[in-house]
C-alpha cells in the first residue's frame, strides 16, 4: 500500500521543515539546544499539519536514545508501563526518549505515571498536542517540561512545500507534472495553514492530471478538490475560542469589517449558536447603556436568524453585527455588576435595611417599631433620600455614569432631581 504524499515527503532534517522559523531558524535557542544533543523534556503545542510530529521525530531519531512512540488516542497504561520497563536495560543505556503524540487524550493517572522517571531523567519526554497544554495537561507534568508553540503555516510556507512536492511526484512517476501558478496559489491559500491538507489535495489533483496528455494541474482541478477553505475550527478546541473572542473584540473595538470576517468564519463552520450568543453578549456588555435600545433589536435579529436557519441567517446577523460594531459604547453596566458581585462573593453583605424588608411587623426585640418605608412616587421627582444598601455598605458606589450622550443625559436629570434637598 502506497503511503500518502505527506508521509513520503516528511522532512529528515530541521533545515527541511517549512515554517516555524521562530523555533527552527539559524541561531534560535530551540534549534541550538536540540542540535547540542542534550534533549530536554518538551511539549509541542499547535494546530494540526504544522510540523509538530515531524520535528519531534527528527529530534528523536537523531538523539541516540532508545526511541518509543505512543499516541494518546490509542495507548493505555500498559503501553506506558512497557516503555518504563526498558529503563536500565542494555538497549537503553543511552537513555529512553518517549515521543507521545496527542498527549491531551491521556487521563490524569496516565500522565502522573510518567512523573517519577521524568524527574529522575531516565526517560526524556517529547509530547505534542493540538490543545492548549495549560488546560489539558496535568500541572505537575507541565512544570517539568518546556512548552513550545507551533504556529499555523503561512501561504508562503505552504507554497514552498507544494513546489517540493510537485517535483517529488514528478520524480516518482518519471515524468513532468505542471502545476499552474494560479493553482499553486489557490492550494496555498485554501489549506488554512495545514501542510498535510495541502499535500493531500495536491496528490489527489495530480493523480487526475496524470491521465491527461499534458500532465497539468489546473486551477479548476484544485478548486474541485479543495472546494471549501480548510478553515481551522473545532467547537471544543482553541480555534473556536480564538474566533469567538476575536468576533466580540472586533465589535467592541467598533471595527465592522473585522467583526463581519469573524462572523463569516463562524457561519461557514455552521456555528450559528456561538455567533448569536456572542452578539447578544456584546450588545449588553459593550454597547449597553450608551444605547440600550440595541438590546431588543439584536434579540429580534437573533430570533429571525434562528427561525430561518443557515444560510439566510447570515442576513439578520450581519445587520446586527454592523449595528453593534458602529454603535456608541459603554461598559458601565458590566463594571457595575462585576463590582457588586465581587463584594457579595467576598462576604460583604449584611442584613437588608428594615424599611426594605418584605414584612410588616416587628419582633419584640426590635428597637424601632414600624417599617418606615418611603414610597418614592409619593415625593417630588419620584425620588426621596433613603438608605437602600446594607449598613456595612452605606456609601458604596458600583455604578459610574458613562461619558456617552445617553448616560450623561440621565446623570444630568438625576443631578437636578437629587439636588432638591
């Protein structure tokens, strides 16, 4: 059975790896340390198809240590014990290097089983993960490893890898394969930073091209193979949180173009719930009291989107996103409730003032009889001075009027009313 092109083209040296120059460039600390032969415990973190496994294998195969390879999706505790049983044997006299792919799938107990040997230096660990290690890897294990982030490949990185791949395919077939420049650019852009995906699409198109007389991979051919952009998205992964974070921050930052871009990425991935939820949150948190009418407007747009579904849902959501992004902003309500909750969570509460309690009788031990509640509507301006906060919090200020036109109008109104003592 023939190996996939991505496997056949896997680089053998660090110099052959496309991208990751922040780690692999000449003179970088990572590369100098690895080439010294003294391999520390490391965890590689980043999206799929960017070279984590490739770099780990290059390091492992040139370390001189006995190499064991495990994958967190399929290995169990017995597999880890089998690796540890090699400690001290003749075959492992130069040490053991354990390459553990997808380490996030190991449970806490399995990860803990590695601690003692890593601490003693009898096993060197190189692990890789597509998820944030600070969320998915046991802290004690994490503290014994250096974490390195592998970044998505650029279109230029992908283009370089594709050009090498075309030549490799031509050599294997002992013929010439032509990859049109526009087809090369399309593949590089549509791969979403994933070299493995780009090589898979190229191999598929090139196989079809071999049946043609001119052996040409055209733009039309690669568009048929890679019809949808290979956008990175996982509703439970880091990419999801990065996109929804950028989506809300773009609306908060009053950039409708960026907000629409991230909305499009959410909708292209079919994640209508996240697009709606963050939009409603942003209307309340970031526009808020500067223009409170936006809240029911956004809610109506979200209701329409959920009623019609995709793809038509993009229309009311686009209107609402542009509205929120271009609306005046205020987070005074957000800050006020956070400050109030911080006091409650810290135990700064106290008894409800007697005049606000929902009871109309007093116990025998009450020093002052009667509720003495003042009904605000019975006074001029519908306001009367009265204690509302518990005794321990009298004078506490949670809400500060924002500097927008709407809140300043309310402030002027209440300054006038409350000035009438």
